[in-house]
């Protein structure tokens, strides 16, 4: 019997590569998709950090970024691809206009921080040598999150009653999950639908035997398709329909025939379930949901027209709302046939138009370059998979051209970055660059999740205090004193604070308090023009006996908002700032 000693020779089995950061990174993503994004806390609506699930989602998202950057410190090497450099260039170009003289940096901070956080998340993903199962696990986490939201949507539609704890409108009965906006819910469900087909085709069938792993993607159409019908979102219908069609060639080529037939059967069952709901409950989509008429056909062309008027530098980052109202008011005044601007529209519901109108040609070129670079990675993927990869992106990409999902939902942004990484990883050649400042960089990275967590927890607490202040009768000003993070709630906090000054000043006939409100409102109207703000400013001048100034403000208000009535009679104070979100956001 021959004994072969291999220890200490080239025949010795290679040691496993140490990957201490992979597990905590994946756990962070698990917390994001399975726990944090489903958090609810009462809020007045809006976007970004005004929505509690976004605030909570930033905490595990920051940890995921930190673990990715710590891997650079651990390896003392930065791992990147050509797409990384292209996206870095695009991010720099998108940031450049913030230094233009017309830009309002304060109003752009959150957007640019979100942009660079997405890039750092992409960089972090590239630092890990994931196994195939680990890479696919990220897609499975997205699918599980879709399931949780679909089930929550069904609970809202079938079981919630008037006066429910989350304030869901059971009369309109249009489910929105945790997102508080039906279209955002719809694009998330549509992404889950196409992802189910993609994952199903990647599960091998041995000797024609089914496995439990195939159950989740197979049943996804049954859960999501009728919910997409009930949500009544044209964005969701288009995203799901075209995305599913793009998946069919992939299913035909790579899935077993039984898998493809079963998935199509599940889609048919989902449509049948939607028809059954319609016939048994008397539910039917409203007429405006099944027509192509939309306010988008007005304000998206208006935004592109703004870009054509200022193609080089735009109107300035962070100034879209005020610039849009002023410019459309001028066009309407010159030609009354031209539509006037929509009140409280701080985003034109088209991502290309938004960046182009505010920043001019450079941001537009950057976005198109990024899209072209990602499509280039898609083209280099394996033959027969390209359409399916486009299908994965399609629901969210379509949504960005009709609304603003990345501002409304951090999870959509995280999903989009993961899909970009997935496509790049299929054919990328990675390069390595030695990183010599690991020790100092590690301290900054460790501070990142701690800082974000502290900021987000105070944001949740401050939002809770503002909600208690706005809903408590009689008003208790002590709640405003307990707001410990006014920066995250700048518009809402300032509104509540100065509205209290105006109410107290008019009730006690205190000109000093009223003048403080006038000074604030006059300055605020330049960057945050809202009908309620003008109503109250007119009221303030009338309370001071300055009828001439009140008339001037009324003329300015009528110029900006020709469809809103600003009576010459004494105004009553408008305590609600619910016009902070345009009505289109719920369509």
C-alpha cells in the first residue's frame, strides 16, 4: 500500500480563502429586505426621509456599504472593473453642477448623498468574491421582500377596515404596501414578477424532479399578478407586461419545458384570480386608470422645454420647483393656451428631464453614458440572456421615466444597484489597485454606519414628535421643543414652528410674531413656493394692516397659481401643508 504525503508540497489542497466580511454583508442585506424596509411610522407622506421605511432602511444599507469598504481595508486592495470607472466618471459629472452659481446646494444634498451612497454600495459589492449561491442569494432576498409586500398589499385590500392603525384608505382601496404610493408598489411587484422567471430558469431540474426551491418563484405570479391589476398602475402594468415578455426567450432556452409551462400557467392563474376578484366583489379600475390621459403629458414636456431654454447650465440644482413655476407662469401669461404649472411639483416625474432642467447638458450626458455602459455589459453577457437582463431592469427603469422611485424608495435604488452589479459580474474583468491608506480609511468607514444610525434614529424620533404636535388637540408646543433633528425635517419643522408664530401672533394681536412669520415666509417662498404659504402670507399682511403688500402677494400668487383662488377678503390661516406632495404622486 502506497502512502502519498502531500503536506508542504504543491499537491497539498489549497486553503480556503478567508472571507470574514461576506457573511455580515449578506446579513445587512437580509435585514434591509426582510425587516427594515417594512417598518411603518405615521407620517404626512412625501418622499425620501419623510417616509419612515426609508429612514429605517438607511441603517442596514449603511452597514452594507461599510462592510464592503472594510473589505478594501482588509485586503489593502481596491477591486474594480471598467464599469466602475465609467460610473465614477458619471457620478463626478452629475455632481459638478452643484458648484454652478445658480445651484442651491442645501436642497441638493440628499440627492447627491444618495447618488454617492449607491456608487459606494456598488464598489462594496465588487470587493467580494461571492460564490454563485451567494450572488443569487441577493436576488432571492429581493424576491422574498416582494412576497412580503404582496401579502401586505392583499391584507390592505381584503382585510383592512376603516379606522385602521396605518390610515389606509379603504374607500379608494388601492393597495400601496409600505410604500404609501401605488406606482412604487407596482414597480416593485413587477420587478419581483420578472425576477421569479429569471431565478426559476436558473434552478436545475434533475431527472424531471421538482424541488421545494422552485415553489417560491412558481407561486410569485399568482400573488403578484392580481395585485398588480388591483393596484391599477399603468406603470406597473407596462413594466410587468413588457418585462415578462422579455423573459420568455430566456425561459424557452434555459429553463426546463415543465418549468416554463408551469410559470406561464401561474401567470394565467394570476390573471384568472384578478378576473374572479372583479366579478365577485364588483371591483373595477377607475376610468382614469385605463386611459392614457395623464398630467405627465403636460409637465414632462414643460421640463424638457426648460432644458431647451437653458441647455448649458440649466436653472440650477435644487431650484426646479421655483424655476418651473416661474417659467411656466411666464409662458402661460404670454400665451394663455399654454398650460400653467402644477403646484408643489418638485420633480417633473422624469429622471432625465429633472437632471437636465436643473443642471443642463452635463448631467444629461452623464446619465446617458451610464445607461450606455450598463447596456454594454448586457451585450457582452452570454448569448440568449441579453433580453432577460434587460427585462430585470425594465420595470424600475420605466418607472424612473414616469415618476421618481429612487427618491420615494431606497429599496428601489438598492435593487437597481444590485442588478447593475449582477450584470457586470457576468462578464467583467476585474483589476486591482493597491490601497495604502487602509488604517486611516478604516476609521472613517467604521464611523459611517454609526453616524448614519444616529442620524436616522433621531430622524424617526423627531418625526414622531412632529406628528404628535400636528395631531394633538389642543396644540402642545412642548412637542416642537423635543424635536432633536430639525435638519431631516427642515420644511415640515419650519412650517409647524412659524405657523405657530402666526397663529399666536394673530390671536394675541402681537405684530412682532407676525413680522417674524412674514420674514420667514417671504424668504421661504423663493425656494419653496406653495399655495398655502402664499395664503398665510396674505393673511399675515392683512393682520398687520398692510393691505397694499397683501395685494402684491396676491398678484404674485395668482401669477404662479392661476388655478388657485386667493380671495381679496380676509384670509384664514391654512394650518395644513398637505400640498407638499403633488396629487399626481397618487395616480
